[in-house]
């Protein structure tokens, strides 16, 4: 199975986890997904009044420089871990 196929499967699996991850883990899932699918952050950082968008942007920006393949693998590993 190719990395892309494993990533697609992990995306599907992420919607059926046995329990909802905590907010930090959800941010990491989001950030790895964005890095794997879109690459490094682009645009400007959201303003201080938009807490959710700012937290998502910062989490994604934390993976800046990570290759798409590495981000995919980290996403797959994280979802596998969460599946138990």
C-alpha cells in the first residue's frame, strides 16, 4: 500500500476513533493534515481575537519545513496510536 493510500485510510479512520482526542491532539492532527496536504503555512497569522484560527495556524506552523511525506507518515502513526 502506498503512503498516499495509507494516508487516505488514516483520514477515514480519524473520523471513527474510539474516543475523542484532547484539544492538543486535535490540533496536532489538524496541523499534520494541513502540512501533508498543503505544505508550509501561507498567509498571515490570524489576529489575537480569533483564538481557534490562531491556535490552528500556530500548530500548523510548528511543522514548517516538514516534507509532505514525513507529515503523512506522522499523521498515519498518530491515528494508528489513537485507534489503540
